[in-house]
């Protein structure tokens, strides 16, 4: 039995995601989109406190 713990799991995620022979393109695209949307939502959340409702 070969148990993989720690830093070995990203290799298995990437290999499972790229098993269709397309490489890491789709995985990278998803990571970038989630990061950009997350950054936009974080910016909106932080900047909405500066709105003045006088």
C-alpha cells in the first residue's frame, strides 16, 4: 500500500484533471477565474465600508 501524504497530492490532482490529454490548461483557467472573482469580491467588500451615507 502506497499512502501519499503532504506535498504529493497536487501531482495527483493535476494528473487527474489532465487525464483527458489537455494538460493543465483547464485547471489553470479555473484557478485564475476563481482568483480574479475572489479578488473582485474582496475589493468590493472592503471598499463598501468607505461609502458615505450622509
